[in-house]
C-alpha cells in the first residue's frame, strides 16, 4: 500500500499511478485512525447509556436495550474493522463496510424517534454529517458521493416522519445535501493534494540525495583522475630521464665494441689468426648490432615522447628516395644475412621528396626490423617507393605469416596485449611509425597486396620529382 515514487520527467501515466497509490495509503491511514475513534465513541456512548439506566430507573428499558444492542453491534464491527486494517486485509472492502455501517446505525436510530422530537432529529443530523466526513476521508469520491446522497434522502424521510415544518425540513435537506457535496469534494481533494505533496516531497528528497551522491562521486572521480594524471606525469618524466641517461652509456658501449673490433682486425692484419679470434670477432659484431638496436630503441622512445607532446615538427628537405631505401636496407644487412633473407628495393632512380630524413628513416627501419623478426628463413622482404594520388607511398612487404584479422585494428596502438604484441616491434615500433606518418600529415596501415602475405604502407603527402619506373635491386 506504500505509494510509488516517480522522478521528474516520468510520463504522466506513471505520475497518476503514483498519486493514486499515495491516495490509497492516505485513505488507509485515515481509516486506521478512524477505527480507533469509532471504538472510543462507541465505548463512551455505551457508558453514557448504562449510567443513564442506572441513575434513572424510570427509563423505558425496551428502547434503551435496543440502543445498547446497536452500540454493542457497532462496537463489534469497529473492532473487526481495526483488526482487518492492522493486518492490511481487504482494505477497500473493510473501509466501505465501515462507512456503510456508520451511516446505517445513525439512520436506524433516526427511525426509532417519536414524532415531534425535533431535538433528537437535529442531533442525529449532526451525527450523520460526522459519519459523512468519516466516509469522505476513507472512500473514493464516487462511493462517498453515493453515501452522501443516501444520507440526504434519509434526512428528508426522517423530517417527514417526525413531522418537521416544511420550511425547516427544506432548509435541513438543503444544508445536508450541500454538506454532503462539500465534504465529499473537499475530503477527496484534500487526500489527492496530500498524496501529491508527499510524492513531491519524497521525489525532491530522492533527487537531492541522488544529486549529492553524484556530486560526491564526481569529486572522488576527479580526485582519482588527478592522482592518475600526476602519477602518469611522474612516470613519463622518470621514463624520459632514464631514456635520456641511457644514451651516454650506450654510446660508450658502442664505441668500446668498435674499438675491440678494430684491434681484432689490426691483429689479424699482423698475421695473428685462429678460431678463437674469428669467434671473438663474430661475437663482437653481434654485440655491436644488438647495442645499436638498443640505442635505436632509446631513440625511438625519445622521438615518441616528443611527437606525443607535439614538441617536434618535421624538418622537410629534399631527400633522394632510393638512397634512403638503400641506407635503411644496408643498416639491416647483417641481420638479413644471418637469416638468409633477401631484401629488394623498388623505387625510381632519381625520385626526390621533401621529408624529414631522421623521422622517415626511423619509420622505415622499424617496418624493416619488424619484417625481419617474422619472415621465414630464406624469405624475401621488399622496400618500395612510388607516387600515388599526390602522396609518396613507402611500402615494406615480406613473406612472413599473415596478421590475424582480430589483431589488425590494434597494430598501431601504443599499448598492446596478448597476441597483438607479437606483431609489434618491441611494442612501440609500429606506434612510432604511425606518429611519424601523422606528423607528416599522412598515415600508415597494413594493406592487402597480391603476392605478399604482409605489406605495410605509409602514405605521406609530398611534392615528388622524378619519373616513376620500377627498379628491383637485391641488397641481401
């Protein structure tokens, strides 16, 4: 029986249902209160009758016992109504029966009056109006109006029975009818307003509670966001410092490795030889290669940091494209020879494009390094440059395993997980390629190319000079 709650913005139907539920609850609470009042009035009336009989033996016992019996019956009904309402059983039926019994008891008492007893008529009319007020506070408007009409008709019949004067009878019936209409409308309207007010109050409290809870949640989220941003900024700063500090020892390591190789070569030139010397030379060459790769990774991290912060603009200058491809291929020649991979070039001999040499070289080096990681031993890799739609297309293709479809959409993201990471060059290589291409106003993507299982293409809008003709030169 508790009223439903509705938030502002609900459809009118939901609001009407909530108001009706609220009115039902108000009627129930009124009926519960009136049940106690009804019992109290009947106990008081019975007490008065019994005292009157005891103090006035001359009272006619027949009519007295009839009145006492009616009061006892009404008291029993009142007790039943209270029990049923407290248990919330058949509330609508119980409230209707209670109101009908109230009116019937008063009406029955009226037909026991003697003719000419105007004082008793006035008293019963007042009691009847009190019963109508009870009904208006507990019944729907239609049922209360029907009881009001029945009470008005009863007053007319009672006035005729006791022989009231016509003018007094007309006035009493008119007043009774007006009171019935007024109390019915006012009672039901009051309950509707009370239900709406309770609904508005509870809704407002609910909205305020939700608003306060949302405000607290927003503050907590903002505080957590600030903490995360502060931690992220601190981590990025620390990473930049570490990466920057790694450059010097790496450069020194590369220099010492180069010096060791030089001394081994000088020793070989003086006639010193042996398998240990050859193995030492090969080990130093591999160590030098790995140190150079590590140095390139450090450089990639610094370049990514500057590109993400938009602190680096491409310094375009005319670059011979084929010479750039040859430089990149030569830098990977040792790794290609170690895996027996053939690296081919395809570009126009005299093609020149305005590019940032360092950035684009790192893009191609990362794509080529990524290809050499996954191409099968004895496979092929191709570096290609061509003009297409006003853009320079730099492609790196290889015969390695194809990239799964579920991985393709995440290849160029900064953070990769699971299967996606195995197609990244140390997790950041392809992301760096994307940043470099975007810094030049272009893009990079994995494309489908006939004859090549894997093909990456970077499109960079540039002014390109030179005729397009294919030249495929194996480098390794």
